[in-house]
């Protein structure tokens, strides 16, 4: 088994190497500059981490089981499905790039004129969106028992001992996501001084950290950073990028160590941080290949495909129970229940897992192609246009890719997209900005 798995990992690594070689060769041929904000690079890096590096590290550690099930024997089949999906993602990315000229000439001057004309109105709208989102998010977590000072000081002050987990007002927690587009619109359109905007950014990051959501914090921080770079037509230097990767590694490990403490409202003891604890916490976050391998083996042999019910859940979750009293918690069976049974608490798996569970390999082929195409479309529109809303949309999308790639939940994607992009879509429609 070990030889087979080693060979499959080597084969997967070769596919990555060949694709990246062709990518860089094409960049040189077309005389394009290397762009760290190209989502193709980020997504490929995440997949390389999940499907090559992490499995090989766990095999070296001697861990081949997950949730009591021997998983590594499913690696060849799981990586075969992944390679098919990744190739389709690459083809979709290439198709999106072929239309870059259309994206460039699509920089409608009337849109820019409208942004200037309605700058004050958009700034006021952004202020309302940001403050309302922060207030509603804080209200929900305050109702859970967390103090405001606890959330604004990374658990160092004002901690509450008793945390209630009532879901009656769970919908309020969704609004913290809308603070991200509100914040970016403030940065783009408001005339607040830099100190106020920095404080607003830090407050957003502090609050999202203490909710235990590492990916939401990454989305918020990266969205602001990416927007500031692309709006000024700049890119980070190599040493800056390396420093950012190190900070990201430490942050993921930090949240992994203290997530349980933050969710329970306890005091964060910073003395627990060590190089080993950071590594262990980071490795815990990249073991998401285990559930994916098990999913590919289990579906459809032991459990059938979901046939699109996961996508229907996106729409029914927004229907209030006052209108539909008998609304089910979910349509069909969740992938984790299909694999591990109803007693399974929770486990993350990559986005390709949801694509496979819904429609099998045909779903992987079609949806991974669309994933590559759509991300490139947003990339070219956001980085070749001076229109601010396009830049904001790309910045939000780039930060959200960590969540989308690594946390496969179609219903959660629906909530994230609605609350992160919804305020942008409303603004563009109200002020007649087409992009």
C-alpha cells in the first residue's frame, strides 16, 4: 500500500509540476509579469498543500486512519478524481484568460463617472453597511455571553465564563460577513482619515478572530490588503509575500490552538504557543484530504449521489420558518452523514468533495472547469479595470478562496456569497453601475 500511495503522490506532484511549468512558460511567451494575485497560483498552491504535501507528511507520521476508518488505502482513487478535476480547473482558467481583451476594453468610463458623482452617497451607504454589520454581529456574540472587550482584545479582557449556544438568533451572526464589503467601500469611497480606517480594519479582524473563524479573518484581512495593492496598480515584493505567508502560517496555527477557548469564552493563555503546537495546529487544518478520500470511496458504493440537493439547500435556507413551518434542516443527506453516519460531529473537506458528492465525476469536470473560468474572469476584470466595484469584488473573492477551496459546504457558500457580495450588488444596481 505504501509503495502505491507513494507512487500516486509522486504522480500527482508530477501533474502539478508539469502544469506549473506550462503556466510559467506561457507567462514568458506572452511577456506577462508574474502576479501573486493571480488566483490560479493561490488555488494551485492550496491544492498542492492538501493533496501532495499533507498526505505525505501524515504517512511519514504513521497516521493513515481518520475517525476510526483506515483512509490511506483510498488515496489512489481520491487523487485520481482530484487530478481529473484539477486538469479541468486548469482548462477553465485558460479559457477565462483568452478573453482578457474583452475585459480590458470593458472599463466603462460612465461607471467611473458615476462612482465619482455618487461618491458621498456610496460612502454614506458603506458606513451604514459596516456599522450595522458590526453591530448585529456583536449583538449575536454578546447574546452568547461574550463581552465586547473580550472580542476587541483577543480574549485578554472582559471574558465571560458562561457561553450560551442558542440558535434562535443564529442568522445575526451572518451579518459580520457584510462588514467586509462595507469596509472596502469605505476604503474606496470615503474621506475618512487613514487612522479611522485602520481602526475599523483592526476591529473587524479582532471580532472575526474571536468568533473562531480563521477563514473569515483571512478573508477580511486579505480583502483590504489586495484592494489597496490593485487600486494603486502595485504588487507586493517577494520578501513581503514570504513574510505574509509566515504570518498566515502562524495565524492559522494560533486560531487552531485557541479556537476551543475562544468559542467557550475562556481567557487566552499566550504561553501555550510553541513551534510544535503551531505545527500540530496547522497540520490539523490540512488533514482535510482524509474525509475527501473516504467520501470518494463511499459514494456511490455505499451512499448515492446527492444530485443537486446541496445547491437547493442554498435557496431554502433563506426561507423563514414563519413562511414554511415544516422546512427541513437540509434536503438529502450531508456528505459527512453519508460517510460517517449521523453521529459524526464535523469534518472539513475540499470544495471538490462537494462537486463529487452532488454529481460524481461529471460534476467534478463541469464545476471545476467553471471554478477556473470564473476566478479568472473576476481576476482580469478586477486587475485590468479602474472601476472600484470591480476591484472590490476581486479583492473579496481572492480572500474568500481559502474558505471556498478548503471548507466544502454548499449551503455555507450561499450564505457567504450573499452577505459578502450582496451589499456590492445592491450598490451597483441602485447607482446604475454595470460591470
